[in-house]
């Protein structure tokens, strides 16, 4: 794997991790205003990281990576009829 591919993959993983933290931030053991701050910051930085990933990798690669995180993809893959 080349260095550019590794950077792109790290950006994609970072954006998904940050969105996951933003999603679960209401359940963190913090004060309410801290939860809101963590959720908003993680969602914002995650969105920025995703769009930088799309810009660097290209639209086709972004759509392909996004496909792997779709339930429909795995449903069709494992439940072929």
C-alpha cells in the first residue's frame, strides 16, 4: 500500500470514528453541555475529514468505500438467492 493510499484510508477511518463518537456522545458520562460540545465538534471534524477524503481520493473511490458500510451491500453479499 502506498503512502497516499494509507493517508486516504486513515482519513476515511477517522471520519467514521468521529461520527461514531458524535452518535454516542449523549451516552458518555459527562455534563450535558460537555456532551453537546463533544458531539458537535466530532460531527464537524468528521464531516470535514470525509470531504477531504473525497477530494483526495476522488468521487469513485469515495462511493466504493461508502458501499462497504452499507447494510444493503452485506445483505446482497451474504443472502444471495
